[in-house]
C-alpha cells in the first residue's frame, strides 16, 4: 500500500518534470525560430557596416559578404585559424579585399583584426574587431579609445619599406603606447604578415572569380 | 504570510534586502559588468526581466508543482526564460549583447533568481511575486548602475558613454564628459576597482542605515520622556 503511493508520487513528480521540460524546450524553440532571422540580419548588418567602414559601399557592386574565400596558412599568417577574405569587385574587376585575420601575440590573448587592402596593395584601413588588451594601456588599438589604428590607412609594403613595419621602439615608423609596446607590436606584425601573404598569393586572393560570382 | 504589503516588498527589494548590497548574491556579474553605467544598466534590465518573468511563472505553477521536484522545475523555468531573453537581446541589441557576452547566459546562475523563486514566489500570489521580482531586479540594477557610475566617472571621467548601444542614436547625446582630457584611473576600471567600489557602496548604505536607526532611537526616547 505504502509502496504503491510512493511509486505513484514518483510517477507524478516525473510527469510534472517532463511537462516542464517540454514547456521550457517549447519556449526556447519558439523564441529561437522567431528571432533567428533578426539575429542573422543584425549580424549581417553589423558585418556589412564594419566592412563598409573600410571600403565605401560605392566602390563595389557585388555582394561582398557572399563573395568570400577562406585561407589557412599557420606559418605565413601566424595563426592556425582560417582567415576569411571578402572580395570587393566593380563590374567584375577586383577592387579591394577585406580579411579577418588574427594577431596571436597580443598582451592578453589574440587580437582579431579586419584589414582592407585595395588592389594596388595600399591599405584601405584596419580595424580591431575584438581584443582583451588592458583597459587604459593596450586598448588604444581600439578606434573607440584612440585614432592610432588609422595610422595604417594608405600604407603599403613599399610605404614604409619593410624595415619600417615595426613600432618606433623597434626602429620602425609606427607609434607604440606609453606603457604598452606588446599590443601595437603584435598588430603591426599581423598586418605586415598579411600584406606579405597577399603579395605572395595575389593571384589567388584577387582572382577574378567570375564563375563564383554567378553562383553567389 | 500573504498579507505582506506591496510597500514592504518594494522597500525590501530596493533597500533593506538589496541583492547586490545586502544579500551579496550575483556578485560575479555585478563585479564584472559594472565598469560603466550603460553596461551595468543593460545587465540590470536583463536580470530584472528574468526575475519578473520567473517569479510570475513560479508563482503561477506553485500549486501544480510538488515540493520535492520544485528545484529542478525552477531551474528549467529560469533556464528557458534566460535563453529566451538572450536570444531576444542577440536579435535586437546586438552590440550590447557582444559586450555583455557571457554574462547574459550567466543570469541563469545568478542565485538571486532562484533565491526569489524559492523564498518568495513559491509561497505568494502572482501579483505580489511580480512586484517582488520587479523590486529585486530594480534593486540589483540600482546597485549595478551606482557601481558602474562610480567606476566610469573615476576610471574614464565620463558617464553614460556608449549609451547609443542601449537607447539607439538618441543615446549618443547622453554621454557626459565630466572632466576634459581626463587621463583615466586604471584601478577603477580593472576588477580590483569593482571590489573596492562595492565595498564603498556597502559602507555608504550601512552609514545611512545606522544614521536612520540612531534618529529613530532618539525619537522613541524623546517620545517616552514626553509621555512620562
């Protein structure tokens, strides 16, 4: 008798739990499906806005976000992570490309960079996408904190010559911050590395992928 | 039990039993996201929304759920609500979501949410539970904003910087530059600043309470003398 009622109680408790699990999962599934498109749209808009900050939207006429390739080269790029390259074209001609690369040797972890390069090899600009550098010291690489990152705009592998692609402390032309040399050094190095990679793989990265564009 | 007044619930949540300053629950998000007013406000509002909805939900189901399984049911209700809030923020407040990042899903682990469910909502009606959730959340938000304001003002000499993340373009005009060309005070921005700032806020609150108590004591003594 007593055993029966214990079993019944447990059964009811299990049913209640199951009911709430189903209701909870249902709520999450419902929210997920109803927000999925908004999340995609918001992320896409954020990506587009950050891409357009470097390459103005009127410089290209393709669907930048979809015209992308991924390259991985741990040695030349200095990061084992795949680097996404977006290609901007106008009337089928390569105008510029944008790459999300990583400076692996920041002071407190990897620094994610977005680098824009025109077809002639000059930098359209660089932005920091994410970092964990020390607030007040290394976070000057962030455009919200200082304009330091803008000093790369218009530079290329010939300007300055390769010896100049260092922070001033190491004999180059780029400023470091007071109390923070490691952070800017890592950023300068990552940008130079990407430009060198681009020079070596120009044909692949700037390829006039007509067939791909049709697919996109 | 159920005749606790609304004024009392509000006062408990906002002051007497403030989650951040008295109960010291949810310290991890409190300390981590209070480096500016806007970050604090963003997490505070998200937590308030979760507290309000979880209290209402728990209060609604309190007669349905057996006491033996109430804790797993609370966990499931809270987890589902937090995930829903997280998805909504991801969809509509993307940049703020990126900043607050891991601390939004971590609202699940904020003990004050399950604490209010267990201590209040499971024993009280829907309306009172809603008010309790709201008051507790608001108290937590106030603590976050106060600490955020302290750290932001000391750390970077501004208030409401990046308000556009929360309020859209109008927010851009809300940023107050308190001191021009402020060099910044790093300690206030870094984690130790959060601990020191929270300590100062708690001390300040205790100071207020002690003073109010002394005044009340003096008054009752005076009253007794008059009546004698």
